[in-house]
């Protein structure tokens, strides 16, 4: 009995000692932030929450910001820290009486299994989708006409009303797109297609054909009213090949884009060559400068394929790659 009493007193004292630590482990939910010159919600989310794609959530927590592109120095905003914080749950191991076990002869340890090296994706999924593509048409299957809140700029989580060219049903998904420009070939002057930027993904939340409503379930950039809709299809990044192909394909860079993404800036280029020219996702090509001499400037890797065009990410370059630069096979040294 005396031993049990002493043991209970020890456990009780231990709990009293740990309680202040548990309380201190709780984290703040919000942080006041004073906007500095040059700040954007993208930069603030990247710096404070370690994920720039959380900027729509920061915007939602600050209803006084009507346009996410218009924040000003000395403006006070709230940073929702709870988004990136995990609750710390303390664990107390129960005190148990030792149980004597018969000694078991030690066995030789099993040989450690060698785990295969983890392979990475060519690019993150967000970069693959937001990178866009060159399409043969600048038209969509519908457009966003109005918002539930009256805002003209929308983001992830917002509801919007749409009109479509054909009936839709609950659960249908769409890419939200912006037609950047008509792409003309830099040497022949012929039309290549339209440069399509993917702003986000929307999903139907009702079945009212007279007033169809969607929710934006992903946004890679701000979504203005009037944005077009295209049919959604699953777009998953492929694993980076261990030994990428280096096909002997010659073509041109017909458009470029600098994409802000999770890990910094991704330079994206669009080519006048695609699946029909023998390209495959993961292929590596060289870029050459616009010069009377064939001067290799860097390397690119195909991340998305069309029949006659493709999207690639720049892996290395000495000078900025621009529209009209050449594309060629990598010379084996």
C-alpha cells in the first residue's frame, strides 16, 4: 500500500510539472503583418507560410482587401498561421511495473533491405497545370459570369456563376483558362495556335441549368470574371526518367512564359514540335541562340505534349531563352 501511494504521488507531481509545457506548446492562430514596399500576397504567403499558393486564404482572412493585386505599404493585414501549424499533442507514457521475462537467446539481425532510390516528378503538379499549353482554339465551353460575393477577382474556395454552351451537371469540372495571345511562327509567320494559361479548376455544385454555380477548387493565379472554361481532364506529372531520351529533333521556341511556383521561378517555353514529330514527355533538347552560328545556350525538358506543339521547362541556360530561339538534339560528347 505504501508503495502504491508513493507511486501515485510521483505521477501526480509529474503531471503538474508538465502542464505548463503543454500550454506553452499551443501556437498562435494569427499574426499581424505590416505590408512593406514591393510586397505581394504571393510573396507574403511564401515567406510567412512557406507556400505561396496559400495567398487566397490570406486574402480571405482580410475582407478589407478588395483586389489582391492592390496592397499598400504600411497596410496592416492578418496572417492565418493556423493554416501551416500542426497541433502539438503531448503524450504521457503510463508508468508500468516491470515484468520479468525469461531470457531469450539473441538471434543474428536480419540483413537490411536496400530501399530503391526515390524518383522525383518532372515538375510539381501545380507547375504542370499552370504551365499551360498551345491550343488550336481560343474558345472555351463556357465562361464565368458572376460571383456570389460580388467580387470581380476570385480565388480558391469562391463560388461563381457560369454560362455554358451545353448542359452541365453537378460534379462536372472545368479548367479555368485565359487566352494570352495568338501564337505566330517566328520564321514562317504562320499561325501556330493560341497560348492558353490555366488559372484554376472549377467544379459544379448544383444542377440548376438556368443558374449553374461552380466552386473554384484550385487557383494558380487570380481568376477574373469573364474567364473562359474548358473541359477538365486529369493531368498528372510523370516521374522523371532516369536516362531521358535525347531525340534528334529540330524546331523553334514559339512562345515563353515565366511561371511563379512553389520553389521559385520556373521558365516555361513552348515549341513548334510535338507528338507527331516523335517527341515524348521527359525528352531533353538543346536550345540555340538566334545567331548565324549554331550556339548552344542551354537544355530544356518536355513536360506536356500536344500533337504538333509541346511545353517544356528550362533546365539550364546561359542567356535568357526567347521566342525565335532554335531547338535541336543534344550532341553526344
